[in-house]
C-alpha cells in the first residue's frame, strides 16, 4: 500500500494578537504525530506546517486550534476539513469586532456583569451570589482555553493566570471583583486584537494597490477580465487614471506613471514603448497598451508582499531573547505570587485573605503579554513602514543590524554613480560647443560603444541637428571612429590616436591631462589632421549621492567607496562626494576590506546585487540598489526600490527608530509591572486595577509600535532635488 507523502498546510488563524498566542498554537500542534516545520506568523495571523495525513488528519489540526480558542480559515479559497465551516478567503472574512470570538466574549461578560449589578441593586441579600454567577459563567470559555493550553503544552498561559486569579477571588469572597476582572480581561483581549489588526493594515493596503480587473485586448476587442486570468504575453489597455494590472512592457503609447506604490518615489516617470511598468502604478495622462510580462501571482507587488510577510515572520535577535526570557519569567512570577500568598500568613501570622488577594493581583500583573509583544510589534510596524517607502528589509535581524552599523561601504559603478557615461565638458577649439558636439554625434551615430552612445544622447538632449554623413563609419578598435562629412573625414578618437595623427599643442595636452585627473575620459574630434575640439565624459555620481553620504556622516556613520576602478577616477568621484575610497580592488580584495571593516564594528555593503554578491553576503547587512527588483529581492538583506543613495541613510534612520521603539516598549512593559507590583504589596492595587495594568501595558506597547507606521526620514539634505532631475533618473527596478 502506497504511503501518502507529507504535504504543506497553510491556514489563517483568527484571534492571534501576541507572541504568547503563537507559542500556544505551536506547543499544541508539535505534539501531534506527523506534524513538522511549524511556523506561526502572529502579525499576519498565518500558520504553516508540514503534515503527514496518514498519522494526523487536517480535521485534528483544525479541532486542536479551535480548542485553544482560535478560529482556523483556509488560504486561497481551499475547503476546510470540517465541511460545516465556510471556505472564506482571508481577505473576505468578516472582521467586525462584535462578530469575532473575543468580541462576543466581551458582550457576554458585559451582559452578565450588568445583570448581576441589577440583581444586586434590587436584592442586596443575593448580590454576592449574583456576582459569583456572573464571574463563573464568564470564566467558563476562558477556563476551557486554559485547560486546553495546559493539556497541550502551555500551562502558564494568560488564561491560566486569569482563571486562577478569578477562582481565587471567588474563594475569598470577592465575587464582584472577580466578575469585573473577567469582563476587563475580555475587553483587554479585544483591544489587543483590534490594535494588532491595525498593524496588519500595511499588508492589506499593499494588496489593495493592484486592481481586481484588467482591460484585456483580444481579437480587436477589449474586455474586462479578473487580473488572475492574465497570462504572459497578453496585451492590456491602461487608460488615464487606471492602475497597471500586472508587470509588463509598453508596446504603444506614451504617458507618465506614478510609481509610488512600488518605489516610494512620488515624481511621475515617463513611459514610452519599451519601458517597463509595474503592477499598481497609476497612469496619469495617455492611453498605454502594455504586454504582460508577469502573472498576478508573480508581479512586483505580489513579491513585495511575500517579502514583507516572510520578514515579519522571522524573529529579530531581541525577540528571540524576550521569548527565552518569558519561558522562565512566567513560572517564576507564579512562584513569587504563591510566596506572597503564603509567606506572610505562615511566617508572620498575617491575615490569609489579605495576602491571598495581593498574591492574586501579583499573578495578574506578572502576565508577560506586553513584554512578549514589545519587539515583534515594533519590527512588524517598521517593516511595513519601510515597504511603503520603497525600503525593503528581509526580516527583523537585518532591521536591527542596520541601526548599529558603524560603516557603510559603497560600490562605485551603478551605486554611487548612474552606471553609464555622460558628457560633462565640450571644449571647442574651432567653431562653438554645439557644432563640435553635433559633428561628434554624427560620427558616432551608428556606434554601440557606451562613449559614442553618450555623445549621441547629449546631442539629442540639446536638440542639435546632426550633419549628414556619406557612407558608413569606420572604426579602429580601441582608438577611433571615422566618418565622412561634407567637409571631409572626421574622427572621434582617444588622445593617443590624436597624437598619432597630428601634433598636439602643449596647452591642449595640459587640458587633456587635467580632465583625466578629474577622473574623466577625454575624446578628441579631428578633421583630417586638425584638432577641432575635446569632449569629456564620466560616469557621474547620482544627483543625490553627495546628500546621501552627507546624511550618513550626520548620523555618525562612516562612508567608504570600494571599487575596482583606477585610483585617479575613484579619487575624483569620492572627493566630490566627501568620502574616502579604496581602489583597484578585485572581488577577493573587496571581501578582505569588508572583513577589515567588520573588525571595527558593523558594516553595511551597498551594491548592485549582481557582481557585488560576495561582498553583500560578507557584510553585516547587504543592501542592493540599481540591480533591478529581481536581484534586489533575492540577493541582499535589504533593497532600495527608489534607487537613491539617500535611501541608505533612511534605512539607518528607520532601524534606529525601530530599535528606540523596542526599548520604549520594553520599558513600558516592565516599568508598569514594577510600579503595580510595589502598589500591590502595599495593598493599593485591586484585582481589577491589576488586570487593567496588564491589559493597559499590552495596548500601550501596541499603540506605541503603530507610531512607526508614520515614520518619516529626515529629508532636509535632499530637498533641493528638482522634479525634472528626478524624472530623468530612471528607477532601477526591472521586470
């Protein structure tokens, strides 16, 4: 008989709002036979595992989750094992608070408390019994979850602490307080759930960026179809105001697109035939016909969502430490509460009811929920805030590390510079600058060499009319290109070629040497043996490179260039940017430099994600830019979809803001507990105040973490950037 292979199972689990919830589910499932690779993502309410259904069925998995007090739903519309449960998709499940289990618990316990108060008002003689009944009935679902958790590996859950405290309060004659505590506990659980749901809104907003339907062109007609039905090669029509339904390439039309959903850049980008477009981008003015290059499940937005989901599911070092701490903290807190209950009466003859009451209050205050959620809540908010601004970070560990780096190492070509040469100087010895550039562009018009292409591009940018050429151009490899113009043969060649063809006056030689000292490549325009002019080109720094390096310096982070380029060119670029340069480095030498920098503290490496892959991997954290979305998302620990050097400083600021938020949360969680522990021992804190202290700490921590969603980097150093310049700089993400 064939044995069914283990298969992956993914469920959305409604009701998770803190790390303790995830731990409870993980402990409850890992004891089942045939269950392995359990991964609980509390932030997204997602559970994934590998299941051998010959040993444990899906029905058992779902029943175990429900017994722990949570509701499983399928992902992607798959049916549930329990046929009585509707196969709602995660995004369509009704999230109205009063329809959730925790919302109904609030309404139920609130109604019981109100009824007990009414009975106590009408018949004071039975008031105690009314409150005990209200507390007991409200406690039933909580105690059931506590028993299930204890049976399945989580004996020290919040439900356990709550049940012990409420039962203890009833036992010492505090039925009214027990009923109030049960109600406040339910309210606190609901508030935590609502606050945690706010943190998930970042992912939901990303999902909503992509339209549900696309205008598909087929056989000369256009029809609306669901985006899921689009196939690679389909042609879609994108009208002004429409969102691009999936990644593609413009085949007809011209328009500006707002790519802020993908890159965080608010300046519209001109798109023409051959331009790549991204899912979720907004068409501003013209009609575009776009050929689909990626399906809906694999477009840029889908991959960003997948990245952020994975990142939020990974634990940061601080979160792992807090989890380990809480496994010892909770039983220790229960032991302390027990000592508070029994030590004073036994050793000093104190009143039992007083110290049992204070011990129960201590038990409620000691709940670690706020502490456990302090780090993941901040990390999740930080990751979502970064994704909204084109700053993608692959997990909490990388996000924490970024704020601690002492040095940022940059590759030069394609990272600090635009990655292609541009004309920087036109020096006319005969005629004017425009004439020199036009003649050089005419000679180079058929060339595929980067320098020739740059000269032609510069002439086109000026709108120059190029002289007519007669016949094709002739190339002398490594030296020159020659073409026949009306005045005769004209060449664009290297200074060495010019020296071979004609005598180069000393002043021209000095000018050539000066240009080369500035890190520029000079070419000479000759007509026969006459030197007509000089054109200088250089792979220029990005327009925001100097501002980005300056911002890092302001943050106390050292910036250094690591490049294989020659010392003269690299020094010219680095000097203009205000940073040091280490030059003529082969790949193994780059790795050695990264190792040397790490000896003095954390180091981030910024590269294009392709040829810098070894250095990116060797650094404390690797940041990819300019290599395109595919490479950026797969190579490094973080990616800059804006393709801006200033994004590196923004990442550091985001990390530091997140780290600061984490420590604020930890201080809030432990500080409130310490204050209320002291007031409990002095008899000031009541049971209902204790539960408010615990719930209040958790809600405060979550709300504080949500502040990160409004993160804004310090952009003062880049405020002078013009819209036209931003428009001309092409976004470095390709489909």
